[in-house]
C-alpha cells in the first residue's frame, strides 16, 4: 500500500463517514477540500474566491442544468492527513466536484478520496503533472499550467529576448512543483545550448534552509557572474533565497516560476531589481486584456482586496471549464463530464485557452505574460509562448 493510499485508508478508518451522499434534485454540489488555515491558505483562498465568483455568475444566470450550484467546504489545515479527511467530508455532503489544494503534495490526499468515490477532482492551481491522471487518476484535473512550462518559458524568453547566455540552475527540492520548474528548464536548455547558451553550474537547497551561503559561494567562484539564475522555488523559502543572493552582491537576472508572483513579499527584499516571473494574468493594473482588468475589479468588489497573485485566476477557469463540460454532457456523471473535458482544445477562457486530452489533464504550453520587478515594483514587460509543447517524457522526469 502506498503512502497516499495509507492516508486515505487511515482517514476512512478514523471517521464514521458514509459517502457519497446524494444532493437534492434542485442543486449541484461543489465541495472545496482546501486550506482555510496554515501556509497553503495563501495559495488556496484567492483561487477559491475566484471560483466562488464564477459560481455566483452561473447561479445568477439560471444555474447549471437548470439547478443552482451549492458550495460545501472542509478545511485541510495545510496538512496531508487532514486533506484526506476534508475530501471525505465534502463527498459525504454530496459533492459532484471536489476542489482540492493548489499544490499536488497537499491536494492529492483529497483528490485520491474523490477518485476512489468516482468523482471528478480539480486542483485549484497545482502545477505538477502528477496533479491529474499521472498522480491521482482519470477523473482528476488541474486548472493551472504545468510548472515545467514556466521553467521552459523563462529560459527561452531570457535567451531570446534578454540575450542571456550563461545560466545557473538552483533547485529547492521541497515540492514536486519546484522540481517541475527545473524539469522544464532542463528540457529547454539543450535546445538553447545548440544556439549558444551554456549551463555554467547547478546546485540544490531546501526551502527551510536558513542559509544558502555554500551555494552562493559556489556561484561567486565562477569565472564570471551568470547572466541568469533559474531559481526553482516557492514561498516561504523563496524570499530568504532571493534576499541572500542579492545581499551577496549577485546581480544576475533571477528567473522564477509563478509561485512567487505578487507584491505582498517584496518589502522583505527592498528595491529588488532584475527579477522575472511568468503569469497567466496581471494583478498590477497593466494586463493587456480588458476582461482581466474587469475581473480584477469584480474580485476587489467581492472580497475587499485586490488579487494577491496570479493564482487567483485558475480558480475562475476551473469552474468555467467544468461547468461547460457539464452542460455539454447534460449530466454531472463523472465519466461523461471527463469525456467532454477531454474534447476541449484551445477552449476559450478569461485567462487563456485550455486543452485537455485523454493523456494529459493539464496545460503543457501557454502564452505567459512576463512580469519584471524593478526597484521593488512589478509590472508586465512582455509575453512569451514556448516554441513547442513540453513533451510527456520531460513532464514525467
């Protein structure tokens, strides 16, 4: 029995839950087994709020299949074992769709519970290939874009648009998401090396490391400072790593994934410059799509705050594509809805097209906006779509 299976089995044994309960004939139930406390709340809550906006829009327009969407919730507490219990809880409340946390490692226990019950699960914004068929099963999807696409995008963009030639790879080994960023970078680098780029070094650290002094020493011992550092990390450890790199006098471009989008942490690294991330939509008032600006205003009106990062947007996309598939299937039956989702090819959404196939319930290519932080202020400086989709062998590395 795998670790994941043991989590679900333990939760089942510890809870007197009979599932799935049937929703009444007038409602369709979406269950959120997400973090309402703990560090994952910072990722889950914004995307969940966006999902609730789309649900309100659908209900106001007459509902889904003529029924109102009902929302039920359970707190994972940013804990894997609690995640399994939360998944079982929303299933017991009749969830037709189980929405799980933004990260594969923390969302998979609830998603596995949904898979076992024959229900569709959607990761709010997980970006590991395992957040779907490969790590959960055929009824599982993610609303975001693969981490590997982020790493590949940033490498190709930096080379093509910024003239970066010498790259250094610095991996935080904490999560599947971090590894995915570097997997995409690793897939892209040989293509760039054939055009004159060079990987001049690589190293690892752990998210909880208080110091990366040894890694910085190795970077500074290079014959010259690299043009770009591919930093594959996420919060909370990202702030410390970025701060230490700059404090050491390393001024290279720092490329990162979408996991560090947002201005909420920038006060910890005053006047940060030459820092770049890919985003699905901009929260900084400069998105080139007027519909995104309108959504941002609606989000602020509904929640009282501006979106905190691009991870707001996948929550809206998730409800949108699932609801379209339900309407086309004429039912919430999981297999029928999966079949409709897998027919989607460049399906229009507010935050870019979405494609799902029987082999991949995720996005392996997309157009990203590129956000630069300069003197502590982030803003869109361009956009990039990688030259070809990231292949399955690279995603499964």
